[in-house]
C-alpha cells in the first residue's frame, strides 16, 4: 500500500466516524459515536500538527468537525431525553397506567 492510499484511509476513517456521530438516531449510541469520532479526529490532528502541515485543508475540516461534535454532545446532554433520565419505577408506572 502506498503512502497516498494509507493517508486516504486515515482521512476517511475519522470522517466516517464523524458522519456516524452526526447522523446517529439511536439516543443510546450517540455518546459512544461522539467519543469515537472525537478520538479519531484528535489523533489525526496530532498527526497533522507533528508533520507541520500548515494550511492543510483537512486540518480545517477537523476543527469544524470538533466544533460540531462538541455542539452535538452539548445538545444531547442538555436535551434530557426522557427515556435515559427516567427511573425504572417511572417507566414501570407508565406501563401500568397504559394498561389500566
């Protein structure tokens, strides 16, 4: 595998994880998707910085992705989506009320 192919795979890896986080609809998977995307993007940023890739367009993409993932995480945390915040007793009580 040549260097261009390897670089392309690395670039696609963080971008795929970023897309997966942004497009995830399963509320239980969102935190994991964000964590995976942040980790991959962070590793790529470190690699680019070490290579002193000034003006690298991908570096700008990584910064933008980081901002979007931070916002997505903030929205997820503040949304307080009911299913993950409700206690088991609340869910059970709701089920009893629906059957009565």
